[in-house]
């Protein structure tokens, strides 16, 4: 019984975080598009971006595209933090959800940390 409840809570948490995951992958898409032959944003079953890099694409641009959500997320950290500190009327559940979204959006996956070929 408890195991079912834990699974339900995990599933609910995952479903709540889907917008942040899709935004993370969409950021990869936007940054990769200028230096890729083909870019596909796949939403189902797992949100991901498939990229075929141009042969002459600078490696730094490929790495930037792979780390784009992390770069954008770290840049947004002062905005998110100051908004949470200064806005006194925010309900704690909204604050927790916002921090969760920001964390999921910002933290790179193992694939984001690999060097593009």
C-alpha cells in the first residue's frame, strides 16, 4: 500500500515537472538550430532533442548548445531568487514548484555533459 502511494507521488511529481523538461529540451533546440543540419524535438515518450551537427560547426557552438539550459538557468538564478525573497505574497507551494522547475531546467543531464562529435 505504501509502495503504491510512493509510486503515485513520484508519477505526480514527474508529470508536474514535464513543462520544465520540455523547456530544457526546447532551449537545446533553439541553440543547436543555427549550427545543425537537422534538429528534432521529440516530446514522447521522453522529451529529448536529436541533433545532427554540421561538419563545419565550431565545437564551442556545439558545446554551448549542449549546455544552453544550464547557462540560461544560472543566468536566471538571481531573478528567481530575488523574486522569491522580495515577493511576500507567494504561497509556499508556488515557491517550491518554481524552485523545482528552475532546478530541473538548469541541471545538465549526462548527455548534456558529453562532448559533441
